[in-house]
C-alpha cells in the first residue's frame, strides 16, 4: 500500500514547465549569493524539494539556470514600483530620497551577486553574445532613469531637463555606493545625498 507521501504526490496537480522553472529559480537565487557558480544541482534540487533530474528537465544545463537567475535578480520591477510610490511624498527632496533608497538597494544586490559569481569563475556575459554588442547603459538602468526623471515636476525650476537631472542624480548614487580600496569607507545616506545634489557641497548660500 502506498505511503502517505506517495498518495499526496499522486493527488497533487502537475506543475507547468514555467511554474517549475520559477520554483527552481526561486530556490537557486539564495544559493548563488552563497556559493556563486559553484552551487551544485544536488544543492539546488534539495532546496527546491525536487529530484535532481527535474532540474535538467526544466533547464538545458546549469549555465542556462544561472543566467535565468541572474536575469531575475537584475529585474527592476520592484524598484520601479517603489520609485512610483515616491510620488506620494510632498516635496521633491522627499521623492528623490525615496528613489535613492530603492536604487541603492538594487545596486547593492546587483554588485553582491556579480562579485560572488566572478569569484567563483563565472563570466556574467557567458552566453550573452547579443548583450555584448549592446551599446549604452543596460536596459534596466534606462528604465530606472526614466522613472526617476518622472519625479521632477514642472514647478521644480530645474536648470537642466529632467532626463539629465535623473542621470546626474544616479551618477551620485552609483559613486556613493563604491567603497573599499581607493574609494574610502564614508558614504552619504539618502537624505544627505539629496541635499548635496540639490544644493551642492558648500555650506550656506552661494
């Protein structure tokens, strides 16, 4: 007589290929932050609660799975939503501070994953021939820049157009997150960065 676990498996509806892929990606992403490309399919299968062979029925190989996970981590949908929510803030400074927090979190997540993957010998561009040919900033950062630019209103009296203002602000955010050898350890928080962006580094009126 089948045991209870076997009976539950028989009663459970079959997962679609896309649902299975999503389940595997969700289980794999945390492992990538810990093990990088050295994560094994055995570890992935255990984390996903599936047989190891199921990984290869959902993905051609581990490289395809890692690339899919990287794309998932680099997706900016949640950050775009947070920046959109910044519209409810009353002042420009508050809106920009809100946006900076969202972008900083994204950069930290992206850089952490890329660092772990590189240390484990993985080439982030592996299998991305078309992306290598792409000129200009990544699509994700373009989307973030456009959303940040939309936070500037007609009454903000900008000296430059909103698109350039957003690029300059994100440039500050980018360099502010760079720490370690050659860069120093001090950083500005979101509110400080907004004040530096809006009023400069000099005290008092200019």
